[in-house]
């Protein structure tokens, strides 16, 4: 299933209720399993301008905003440069390409960023890193995916 253009809704759940939730939805959802693992580990590096234009657009609830990040999945060791666009109509579209973590200075990454955002790659720097574990639920009948993120840790540019 392709979930690149999807609606996103976020909720916060008390971790103590997770096992009950998983049991309650087991008749409607399967848990994604990769390499016999149901809890998958991820890490991200987020890019922003010196004056945090991307973050401030998010913080201020602006539509037509971008998120640029390197993402790495520990389950398959693949690294991607990813661009998310949040439209002012609430839709989210995602584009990604294979990449080297921390490196947006190579020509292919520069072209990818230039063609898909209004930002110049030279003006971007790593501003935030995070790591988390994820459980992915796939609806058995509908085109629906639920992601549950656990053990989130973050570090900013001053504490990378």
C-alpha cells in the first residue's frame, strides 16, 4: 500500500494503555513485521534554516509548509532524504530518495531539495535529531495505517 499522500492525525496515549489498545484492535489491524520484529527502530535528522523558517511555519500552524529530513530505519538499514509538504488544505504529501545520513551536500540531494522545496540546500543545516521505536498497524480491509511511536528521544543542534 502507498501511504505517501495521506491525512495525518496525531494523538497522545498513556503507555500503560498500549497493550489493551493492541488487543482491542487485533481483529481489525495486523501489526507490521519486518525481519521478525514488530517494534521497529528509527532515527531522523531534521534540516532547517539558520533562523528556523521550517520549524516556525510548523509552530505557527502555517499551511503550505515543508519538513526536510534524513530518516534511517534500523530494520533495513536504509537511509532516505525525505520532504513532506503540508498543504493549507490539510493534505500531506511525501517524497523521498535514498540518501546518506547527514549529507545533503551531494549533487543529487541538492537537486532533490531544489526541485521540491523553495529552500536552497546551502542554507540548510541539521537542527534536530531524534530516535524512536515504532509499531505499525495495518488495517485488514481499508487503506489505513496507524503508527505508534515509543521511547522518543531528541537532541538539538547545541546538543547533537
